[in-house]
């Protein structure tokens, strides 16, 4: 899985891991922070949340355009500095008044603009690593590894956000609504320092991908790649735009994990777990499962007895830790709504080698689906995830009815947390089919002189989808829950149908 990859991949992936850890620490509590600190209802909190996500993914278009002119590496560095300033401002507890609201909005603009300079351009640099012919056949695998590294940072983020917020409440006496969440935002500042340190320490392994002022990577690529005709360029851009149109609705549905799915976790999911049922909510148990998965893959793929022995020891040690913790899983723990957001990155990290193994097997038989076809399958899988939520919501009250009971000190019907855990599992399968493959498709198909702009287009489509995430907040009220989930089911199914309808046109440019 990791063999034969360019060294620069791992450096860029680790730099991105640090930045993503900070970002997802913030995202884990952001919607709840908006409601607790500023007293916003679900709709307005969703609007701000969706607008922020939109900017985070729209501004890479600007970042890509600037990078095509001035170089990818320079924009990445400037982006980290701007993000740091934004997180620093957000971490200052200024209260829920007008001053606090304005400061929060300014910080969101800084974070989103900095991310726009950093995120897309770093991924273009990853793609440029595979312009070298000796690595060209490892592009999809490389982006899967890169995507896995992103989620290593995201895996620990919810626990970090919850733990530091609880520490602020218990040790520092921050009892006012929303104040303790500022400490979670401060974690992002520290993670960015780590990210930029990794970037510059290992810069020599990828410096050739950065591009320079006056001669960007796109310009350099034109020297070695055959120049495209106007018709070929048009075909590629049209194909990319068709894919962009579809992924809008995937991200609209997927990023409900930070909004309506978090609301569901907060209002309709059991508040406690006891005994063995506490195991999934300890992030270190999930880490042990990851060790087992990778240890087993290494055990079967190692070519030496020493490698097999080390892999077996890793698996046995991880199993031993889980058995030990299982025997001591007594008592009851509180389940905090943000903790559910750890399951998506856990599944991404654990399932990436599985998905890569499946596709490698299919490739060996000449049956691996094309990137556009994988994206279409991803939409179908996403729809099935919301079918799980539809079943989970049978017999539940509407959000407003549930809130009315809570206001009177009563507790409405709650469901098992395993409904959400299962939903995140299926959503992750869809994500693995769509996101890393989509990024790989863009880096491969984009005309060389428009690489930065086309990667920005991918994020622009994601931005529109993230703007539409707020729909989940506006639906959260008097509408029955099953109807809320049906909206996302229908949109995902229609998007999949569209992808299959234009499949020949998309596969023509692969």
C-alpha cells in the first residue's frame, strides 16, 4: 500500500494532518457553540455553519488562481499564517454580545480565506508528485493515502474538543454557555504550528512541486506534457464541470454530520452508555482497531519472516489492549453529541486499506471501475446511509415537540447510538468512493495550465454543497424526522442517476 510512493507524499500528508486536526476540533463543537454562546435557533446556527463551510471550500478557487500566478508553495505558507490568526481570534472568549459576534465572523473570514490558500494548493502539489512517469500509476493510491492522513487528524479532534472543553469547565470554572468551547478553538492554533513545522522540515522532498513566480508548476508541466488542443481542453473542462455539479449534492448530504446529524445526536440519541457499550466512545479503542486492521494487512503482505513477526505482535498487542479494556468496561459514561464525529474519520482510516485492496484486486482482473463510476456509486451509498436514519427516526417526535418536552423538564423518546454509528459507517463508504477519487480525477484530467483553477473548481462545488448544508437546519423544526432524511435520499439518488447518464462522456477523458 505504501510501497513505491514518492517521499513527498508523506510529508505533505502529515502537514495536512496537523491542519485538519485543528479544523475538525473546531467543527466538532461549532454548531453547538453557536447555539450555546449566541442563543441562535437551529436555522440560524445552520445558516452560519453552512456559510462558513461554503467559504472554506469556495475560496480555494481564488487560492488556485493566485497559485497559478505566484506558485503553490507560497500560497500554502501564507494560508497557514492567515488561518492561525483566525483561530487565535476565535479562541478569545468575548461573550455572546455584539462584539463577540463580530469577532467571531471576522475570525471565520480569516480561517476560510487561509484555508482557501492552503487546502487546494497542497493537494495540487500532491498531484504534481505523480506527473513523474515512475509514479503515474500510483496516483489513485497516493490520494487514498493522503485522504487517510487527513482523517487521522480528524479522528482525534472530537475527543480533543470535548476533553479540553470539560477541563475548562471543571478546572477553570467556565460555566457560562459557550465559553468553554473557546479552548477547543485554541487547539487549532497549536496544530497549525505543528503543520508548518512539518512542511518546512521535509520541504526538500516536494519542493519541486511548489512552482515559482513567473514559472508555475502548470507552466513547467507544459514543457514535458503534450499540448492539448482547444477541443481537448474544452472536453476536459466540461467533464470536470459535470462532476462538480454532482458532488454538490454529496457534500450537502455528507456534511450534515456537523449539523442535523449532530442535532439528532444531541436531542434524540441516548445520553449515556454503560458496560461494554462504552467501548466505541473511547478513541483509543478505535486506534487499537486500526492497528489490528493494518497489522493484518501487513501480516499477509510482508515478504520476510521478520516483517510478518512484527505485524503479528502488533495485532496481538492491540487485541490484548482491547480485551483488557473490555474487562474493565464497567459503570456508565455520558455521551456528548460531538463525539459521534470521530466515527467517520475512524472508518476512513480503518477502511482505506480495505478499499485499496479491493480496487487493486479488481484492477488485476481488469475490472476496476473508473473514477467517475466510483463517484456515481458513492452517491448511491450515501443515499443508503440516510435510509438508516429514516428507519432510526420511526416513532420519534419532531424536533420542536422534543424541545417542548425538554423545556418542561421531560425526556422524549431516545434511540440507540448505534443508529448513528452505523450511518457514519455507510456514509464513509460513500466518501471513500467519491472524495479521494474525485480529487485524483481532477488532478489527472485538468489541463496543465489550469490545474490550480480546476482544483479550485472542485472545492467550489464542495462550497455550494456546504452552503446547502444549512437546509438541514431549516428543516429541523416541525417537519417529521423521516421527511428530513428523505430530502437527502432523493437528492443523492437523482445525482447518481445523472452521473450514470453522462458516464460515457466522463470516461472518454479518463
